[in-house]
């Protein structure tokens, strides 16, 4: 079955790409392994030079790459431009810091000399999603490459042109052939890739179901695995929050990328004192969002990436309303060409509804009315997910105390959850394990080797 690009704004076919068979896959993996043996001996200065060239190319051709993302998965063009800039930033960050992050660390022991040295693992398979088609791939690849690994990318099948464009960027910037390869393979060949002796580790960003399969396969072959999976991030608004700020950030946190983000705020947990006023202001701001052609710079909400995703989201919404949730605004598809869904709010969501327990991957915010501050904290943790979270309060010290009890990979206080190259990123519980970005991220795919000298 070919990889097919559809424009979700028009539902028009853009291009098809033939899928590889297992023989071509193994050839690519063997080439990656051979190239990695050379790259591992390449000085950090040369690795950094390549990454800086990548950053220059990304910025120089930002609009071209942004347009490609918008055409393939419907991201508003202005958000796509920001995504390209963020990819350039992560290249610059690791070009500057990777050598320090991987410098041998002396350790006092009973030896005359002992230290921890960091060496690359080999070839890292990156299984990446469509929602941030450039950023997710760069976030995984850049630290791995700077550590001396090769990267093979199995991208989502609906963004093949993005995958091939990323490969071309690395090649044009001087990365030798094989060190970054877009694998044009179907899902059923991922297990073969993991099993290959030429692959040494795997990182996946995707659904909980995909994470379980990849983790099981990696475990079977005793290969290192990092998973960043789904999220249903709580956005806790306490009685003393700056409501204007909280509402503005609620809209930004939920509706960026048409709500198709693992770390989007999804559950808006509000205490009684401010619940009605928060909802009133939230509704005004949500209804003011401009939905339309994502190629228009004025557009804030583009189409969802695929028709099946829109249909699944609407099923969750209609079931939740039948189970007692209240539709405040939106909550239905848009009657127009393309895969559009109205920016929506569901109020009075309780544990009886699907929306309470499931991740809603689209432009729908759910409001949960907590009985108290402690009830808000309990509700925040009453989920199998644990990716991001945020607390909104003018009492920062109290918010920090509450943050310590939230079961998530990160908690932002009076700020929108986001990934930042300087900070580790990842989740707990069903949101996965391991960390990307920062010093912790580059250490995921190295051999931390003890050297002991008498």
C-alpha cells in the first residue's frame, strides 16, 4: 500500500509514494549501521557544524517547509512557520551543548582513576507522528545524531513529503548518506526494523496502543526504548488565579494545532468560586477563534488531519453529551469541504462520560467542576495519563506545593505547557517513559560506560 498525501483542507490527493519491501528496508538499515561507525569517530566540532548548517537551511527555507506541513496535515501556516523555527533552535542548542553534556565525568572510587564515558549506541529507530511532522522528528533526531548515533525515521504515512524533506535537509547540510534516512515502510514492517541487528534502540511518539506494541517488540529484542505517548493534561484554575491570563492561555493551550497535541491542555478543572466566570470568558474567546483555510495567516483553526480522526472525536463528544455533559459551544463538524470541526467546549463533564476518561485529540475543551482545591488535585490525577499539567494561582508557593502531588512529567505554574530544548520532556503512567531534550534526553541513547583504572 503506498504512502498517500491528502490535503485535509480540500480532501484532494497531493501525491503517492511507493512503500518499501523488507529487502529495501534491510539495505537501508545496513547502510545506516555502516555510516554510524564512521560518524561515531567524527569530532563533536564537525557534528555541530552539520547541525548549524541544518539550522541555517531551515530558516532560509522556512516558508517552503511550513507550506509543506500545512498542505499535508492542515496546520495553520503561521504555526507551521513557528515549528520550523523551533527545529532550527534545537539544532543550535545541541550544536552548542552536546559536547559538554557528553563529556567524561570523573568519579571518586577505590580506583586510581575512574570516570563515566558516554559512547553512542548505534542506529536509533524513530517512529514519529503526523501532528508536528518536523518538530517531532527533529526533537528525536538531533540529540541522537550529536551523540554519534544514526537515525532512521519511520514517519506517519500521511506526511511522507515532510519525511523526505527532512532527509533532504540533512543530506544538503553535509550529513553523510545513511546517517538520517526516511524509511518508507508500512506499520507491519516496524517489528522487522526493531528486530534488525542493525538497529540498537527505538524512540516513539504516538498513541498508547502503538507504544505498547513497540515496547513489547523492543523488550523482546532487549533494545532500549523511549516512549512519549498520549496525554490528557489537567489545567487547574484555583480561586485566586489571574482569570484573564488563565483564559487566554487556556485558549492557546487547547486550540494550538487544532487541539491535536499530546501536551495540549485538555481537562480544565475549575474550583466553585470562579467556575462560572471562567467559563463565561472562555466561551467568548473560543467563539472568537477564526476557522478557515490554514494557508491564510489570519486563520487560527484549520482542519483536522484526517476524516477518521474527526469522526472518532465527534463520537466521543456525542456519547459524552448523552452521558450528561453540556455542550457550551461548537461540538459538531463544520459543514464545508475538508475535515473541519468547530472549536468546542463541553461543561459539567463527570466520571460518567467518555470525555472524562479518554484523550480528546481535537479542538474540544472539557470543563470539570471540582468541589474544592483538594478535589481538583484528586481529579487531576484521576487519569491513566501523566504527561503535562498546569496550575493557575497568584499564590505561587501554594501552587508549588500542589505541583509536587501531580502525577505528570511536568507541571507549569501560570504558564502554558510546552517542550523546550533546555528542559527534559516526557511522561509517566500511560503517557510513556524516558525523557527527550535537555541533558537527560541526549543521555537516553548512549552507553554510559564506567572506566576504572588501578
